[in-house]
């Protein structure tokens, strides 16, 4: 048995999290929460917990916490955990009332935390980089099952359930697995990005989070499952008896059960049926039939002048958003050919029934507004289109943050490729989204960057076909 803990990331003694050196437990329960009028929830910035999307707060844990705060008739305050190693100490100090951050239940944690009923169950998966060019590797990967975990060093957080699971596997099998301690200042999703970049060889994460990220990281393989299954739950202080009772009543009641079921389906889909953690998806160009780009060519031609675009660019955007399905609805609630959020439709006078002409017109109005927003910041029209497309996908706030990051790291903040696009991808790493000039926190920037690239590629495809 061999466990390697990197000395470079060891924490100071006072930062180490564990029952022996926790701060004193504050006496804050439901009565104090109601007196202050707000529930404080500790969570991580990640795709499965809490983030901003198109200027709206999103995340499985965020939406569930918002529903619970309404149940208690108090306001909700989200407090983002800056160092995952300190979240339990933060709870004990009273800096938050609940940890709602994809937290798994285990016997060690039960000694110093009180848990809600399981909100959902998930498996753990190994995350490794694919190298399909290496003919010596079957399927382009080093590890094919749990018995081969000793072939790669595995980076995980010391106080995570992943560390505990790997330790149990080592103890039960005697395997010579190298487990390397990751700093708590590095987020769970940042470890996935580090594997994709080749910075580290592998990590372990929850299958539910992997399911959300697999589309954005085609170079990763997440198909190797570890034995066992985890209960994911909220944690409270062990002396918050009344708060725990209310959480239990909420989650096990008819309203709570129904809400969690719908919320889980919206964020995670049906992973057991759709999971393709080891399959590479190939992007293909849309077909062009009899000279027509879509069933709605006349409408794209009609409304493209609103934004001053070539109608084929507007068509390409719509294809990437909806595949020309006027009834399309995303997991986040965006609807129609242009995949507009309800708040956007209301802002620009769009019809919530999403008839094709009105939906395209509303999308063009939104793009015109984005053009006006970026005109003074990015004067080059061709560059500005890229900033507009990224903003359409994730909101202008995240793109403004990326401009700030680009400038801080010596990049050109008015050029997209290799500059602001690269900074947007970095925005999933805490050291960047925690910069003082960043206002909108975490985002998985790989998605918006791929979004821009796909639309511009399809636009060129459409132009070539038109010739």
C-alpha cells in the first residue's frame, strides 16, 4: 500500500480540517436564522452546485437551496467556499448554516456533521486523458477498470470522499495506488481541466459532475467506475437540531420529493441511460438540401437586418442552439429556435409560446443590444461578432471578466482567439475567477468558446455552399 501526499500542497496546521482542531461550535439554529431573516448556504462554484449563466444564478444545489429558503420564509444568501479544505471549519464558526456542495455522506463525516436525507446517489469515476494516437493503448487510455488504478497517479482533495474511497480500495486490495493530495484552493472542476491539459495524469470525481462536463472535454475518458455508490446530502452543524428537522421535513415531503426529482432530471438527465464517458462525440456540419439551409430561411433573411448580420450567420447560430427545432427547450429553460431565456423574452417583447418568426426576431433584438454593448469595447466588427456570440451563450458579464483576466495575464483584451477566449477557459480555475476585477465568478469557459467556434465554422460552411 502506497499513498503519496505532495509536500508542495500541504496546509498550515491551523488550516487542516478535522474534528480535533475544529474551531468552537457556534450555537446557531433555526430560531437564529429566522431572526436574522436569511439562510446562509456554503457551496462551491461548479457546474453542479452554483454559477451564473446568462446573468442568471444556476446550479442544482443553488436552486434546491432557494426552494428551501422559500419553504422557511427567509431570504437566501450564497457564500462561495474559497478553500474546500476549510468548509467544515466555516460551518462550525457560523459563517454558513448549510454546506450544499455535492457532499457525500460517510462514516467519518458523521462523527462531526449532521446530514440531511440523501438527495440523490452517484458513483465515482476515474478521469484520465485519452491518447488515441498511441497505438499501444487500447481505446487510447491507460486504466480500463478499477484493478488498474495503480497505473496512474491520482490527484484528489485530502478531505474528499474520493480520497476516502481510494484509501478503502487500497486497504481492501493491497493495491499500490499513488494518491496525491490536491490543494483545497483548486476546485473539483479545475482538476478535470488539469487532466485535460495534461498538467496531472488523473483524478476522481462524481459521475453526476462528469456527466455535465463530458461534452466540454472530449479529450477525457470518464468511463471507469469505482466500486460502491455515494449518498449526496446537505450537512449542518451537529447542534442545529431544528434546522436539520426542517430540512428533513422539506426533502421527504411531497413538494420536496417532486421538486428534487424534476431538478435532478433537468441538471443531470438520466445518466444511467445516456452515459457515454468513454465515447468521443464528433461534430458534423448541418446538411444543405436543395439549396436551403433550413426550413426557416425566409425568416432568418427577414430578421437578420435587425442586427446587421449576414442572414447565414444568424442561421448558423440558430442551428447550434436548437437544430432548427421550434419546440426545443434546454435544461435551463431556454426555448425556441434561438433558445431564449424567459427573462430575455420578456425584456425584448418575445412571445412565450415561441412562434418561429417572433423567436428569431427577439433573438435578433438581443443580438443588436449585444452589438451596442460591445461596440465601444471591441471596435473591429469581425472580432466583435465573437464577443457577441460568447455573450449570447453565457452572458456578457463572464466575457467582461475574461477581458479583465486577459489583460492581467498579458493578453490582448480586444482579440478573441488565443486571448480573451483563452482567459474565458481559465475562468473555471479559482485563481482566476477569484481575481479582484472579476465580478461574475466561475464559468466553464470551454462551452462558450466551443459555441463560438462551431457557429463560425458552420457560417463558413453555409457561405461555401451558397457560392
